[in-house]
């Protein structure tokens, strides 16, 4: 059984802890300075502690604190060369982390769907091991990228859930405005996005072919698609991704200048 310690059990670290607990086969230690954060993951973790020294007992350590506190946490950690440290802090270069620890370091950009084991993650080639691959597999889908692509991945799959939540809400609101009950509209909108995503992942047809498959001749969908094709909706999504990507680069520059 692999022993994984998660340092920082807030939104992202907490999702990691809960996802690993659902996957099974892991002993999970949750580490956080904040007792409330530990209380939030107590049901999923095998043990909780405020003492980051506990990370020395793990095979794999997940550093899930805010980028601004990563350096201070690393300063206090004394990991061994036979341990792997997964860093998931946005904008924090792998090399910055590797310079402060003896552990093997891999950088990933995960997302909140670790909690339901539907995470999309990007991982650097450098530092990836079979045990890291197994963890990422257990939590969802992952791709291996050159670290130079990490700012883009941060925007697409790290920030992406927020953009998707926004679009689901817009679909739900449209249903509510037209008279659907709010709870039913949310179920229909969210399940539609989930089903569409699953179709894209599993079906060999391209997205354009899938759109065609929904558009019956002279039917309803083509009327709606004509509105979307004539709009700037795709441009707005591109601009949101670009803005998040730019911020990731800014964060990285702050670390590179240290
Ligand atoms: N929230 C998200 O969807 C995603 C976040 N990330 C990355 O995950 C990291 C954490 O982000 P969030 O979970 O959103 O932040 P958060 O603020 O929800 O959680 C951070 C946790 O770290 C704890 N912490 C702070 N200092 C600590 C220390 N010295 N020792 C132990 N624990 C300490 C805090 O008490 C808090 O519970 C960030 O680096 C972020 O870039 C990456 C992908 C997605
Ligand atoms: O907004 C953030 O900075 C973090 C990184 C990706 C998602 N949340």
C-alpha cells in the first residue's frame, strides 16, 4: 500500500485526499496548519496532523499549498532522495522546488475533479515515476507535457473547471428563465455537460461530427448552433484561457526572479 502525504488540505489538497480515499489502496496522511482544514478531510484521511515532519514517512508527498507559501513549507521539509514530491502550485517552476529538496520532484497541474476521480491533469516528463502515473490514473486522466506548456495547462485544465461551471450555470439559467425548476435545470445542464464530455472522450468522431449528429435536419439544434456560430462565444472562452495563462506566467516570473 502506497503512503501518500498531502501538505495543505484546502480546496485542491482536500480534493486529492478525498479522491485517493475513494480510489482505495493508499494510506493517506493529511497535513495542514489549520485544524479546520484537517477536520474537513478527517473522514477521508487515515491520519491528520499539523506537523509537516510527518511527510518524511510517506512514499509520495503532495505539496498543495498556495504558491506564495511553497518556499516556506519547503524550507521546513526534510525529504529523502527515495521519496517523490508532487508539486501542484500554479506558476511554481519544478526547478525551484527541486533545488530545495533531496526528493525526486514532479510538477503537475491537477484540478478539483480529483475529488470525484474525474481529474484532468498535466504532468512534467521530468520526475514522473510509475507510482505518480498510478496516482494520476486513479484520480482521472492525465497527459505528460514539457514544462514550457504548464502555463497553458494551468489555464485549460487547472482553471478550466471554473470556466465550465460558468457555462453550466448559463445553460441552467436559460432553462430557469424559460420556466424549468432551478434544481431540475441544474441537473439537466450539469448532466448534459458530463455526458457531452464523456462522449468526446469515448467516441472516435470529431467534435464537428458530433455536433452534426445532434443537429437533425430542420430540427431544433441547428437553430441554436447558428446563434453560437454567429456569436463571439468561442472568442470569449479563448480570452478567458489566455488571461489565466498570462497570470500563470506572471507567477512563474516572480519565482524565476527569486
Ligand atoms: N483550487 C484549485 O482548483 C487548484 C489549485 N491548485 C494549486 O493548489 C494549491 C492550493 O490551492 P487551494 O487548495 O485552492 O488553496 P487553499 O487556500 O484552499 O488551501 C491551501 C491550504 O494550505 C494550508 N497551509 C498554508 N500554509 C501551510 C503550511 N505551512 N503547512 C501546511 N499547510 C499549510 C492552508 O491552511 C490551506 O488549508 C495552489 O498552489 C494552487 O495553485 C492547482 C490546481 C487547481
Ligand atoms: O486560480 C488558481 O490560481 C489555481 C490554479 C489553477 C486553479 N486554481
